C-alpha cells in the first residue's frame, strides 16, 4: 500500500485544525458549567491534571500512529500493528473510531443546527419575548430542526468534498482566527456588561469540599471529549502533519489552546448570567435560554447575540469536519468511491441518524432507547461513554505495549529522549489505567439503570 503524500501546507495548519477539532460545543457548554458546579478552581486543577496525564500522552500516540503510517485511522492502526509484529486486528480500533465519528456527527449537527438558527433568533430578540418560549418554538417544530440540521451537514459535506488542502485547510485557516477574535470580543463584553468578579470566582475559587470521586470522573471524561481523543480525528489529522513538525510541542499547544478557550468561554458566559440574574443551568438551556434572555436585555444585544451564536457555530463546524474526515479519508484511500461521493454518502448516513436526535426534542420526546435515555441521549451515551473511552484506552494500550520503539523514536524529533521516556511511562501505565477507571465507573450507573 502506498502512503498518501498529502500534508498540510501551512506551518500552523495542524495546530489550527486539531484545535478546531478540540474546541467545540463540548468546551463552550460542558467545561464552564462542569467547572462551576464541581468546585470551581478545584475542578479546573483536576481537569488540568487529566489533560496532562491522559490527554497529552494519548494525543501524542494518535499523532505518532497517524503520521508514521500516513493513512486514515483504520489503515494507520493496521500498518502500525503489522510493522510492529502485532496482529492486524488492531484495525478494529480504527473502525470503532469511524463509527463513533458518524454517530457523534449525527447529533452534533442537530445541536449545531440550533446554533445556526439562533444567529437569526438572537438578532431579532427583544425584552418583550420569553426566551423559554423562543427555545420551545425553535425545537417544537421537527421541520425547523430538520432544515438547520440539513444546512449544517451540507456545509460539512461541501468542505470535505473539496479535499484536505482546498477544503479543510482553507476553511480552518479562515475560521480559527475568526473564532479567536470572537471569543475575545465575548470576554470583553462580559467584562463590560457582566459581573466579571462573580463569574471569576464561580469558575475559579477552589472549593475542595465539593470534590467527590464523581468530580474526577467528570473531569476525565470532559478532558477526553474535549481533546477529540479516542475516535481517530487527531490520528487522521496527524497523518497530514509534515515530518518536520515536533509532535510533543504541537500536542502541548493544542491542549493548551483547548483549555484556554474552554476557560474563556466560561468567562464570556457566567459574568453575563450573574449580572442578569439568570439561571446558570447546564446543557442547552445555558446558552439557548439564559444567554438569549441576557442578550435581549443587553445594550447592542441584537448584535452581540448573533456574534455569540456565530462563535458557537464556527466552533461546532471546525469540530464536525474532523468527525466526518476519518471515514471519508478511508473510502478515498481504498478507492471505494471518490472523495465527493464518500462525503455525500457518509454525510447522508449521519443526516439520517440525526433525524432520530432531532425528534427527541418533539415527536419522540417521550420515547426512550438506552437506559431510559431519549434518542439523542442514547447516541451521546454510546459515543461519549462507551466508544470514545474504549477507543482511547486501546490506542494507549497499543502505543504503550505493542507499537515498535523504532516507529515512535522515528516520529519524535531527535534529542527527545526525555520526552520519549516520560511519554512511554504515561502511555504504558498511567493513561490506560485511568481511562479504564473512568470507563468502568461510567458504566456502573448504567447497569443500575437497566
Ligand atoms: N472536541 C469536541 C468538543 O469539545 O465539542 C467534540 C468532538 C469533536 C469530539 C471531534 C470528538 C471528535 F472527534
């Protein structure tokens, strides 16, 4: 099998693309409210620990496997295994990644579609309307959700069909700087219009009394999801990374940017929520109800609201293209169909599955699928709590115990013995054990609910 020769053109593209994948809806909703409700600074400290002990080593492993093979995740795992004298069956990990990518994309697109819809809704918001009613109106209509879901998936298909360089690289190089500027605008807005000090203390004042074993699990799960690990996105983007880029430094930068933006998202949201006396609720309500209500009362709210929802939409789009790319890359590389046809067909499957998730907001709101969860919740459960941790754990086990040292050393830049030794220790002993702990603990309540 020939290695693919496509590599990112820009020196910064890998960092921007991987950060684009990492920074998404999970950061902007998940991190702030989890930090706020799990002991503030105490959670942030535990989260940072997880990023460095689990996230960073697994991210490096994914890039090493991807870049050394220069293939899509399925073939990268297979090649790495064969060249290391291990079973080609390790490619199953790659297949699991492709599956989770499509499943996550299916519901991620529904949520991102609501963000797109909210760009217009917030532009026309007035203090006379109720943001709760506005949210019910937007989600009660399956046709409305279907329309925005279709728009969002089509954007993904379009970008990916254009290819790695003319599609993904071009769009990422434009979107990521815009995302950074918009988040800075939103933090400045929170400084001017919000109760910034209260927001700061909600997120950072460490309250160790609220730390329980569940806090560790929540921080670990969040770190994992936030860095897009365990499903091949980073491995796939790593396969396009030029040879002269330093894997350790770039991984550190991506993890740092992801954390920085998660913290900035909290600082953009909570000061506003407190200043307007709103509910620091978790989940969709935090942004679609509480934030909308704040924008409708804020000076220039009809301008700032759309800026906020454009920010969310961009963050979602730069993540979602990394969900679809690994499977399209596989179809393209195996010459099963051309890239555009692969993007359309795989995007169509995600679109179809997404219909189940959008019905969870209306016609199927009473229907439960897995462990008492609605369709969207079930998809989230299968991917977030089963496939991703399993994928990440097996990547760690493979890289730590099976992948040949020659391959690893060839990928880490010269003179990086110290980096190699520390990485090897973490990937072999620390990361897989910690991920297994999260995995098992997340499953315990599941079995209780069955
Ligand atoms: N990291 C994204 C977020 O925090 O929203 C979600 C995600 C994207 C997970 C891509 C996995 C992935 F492959």
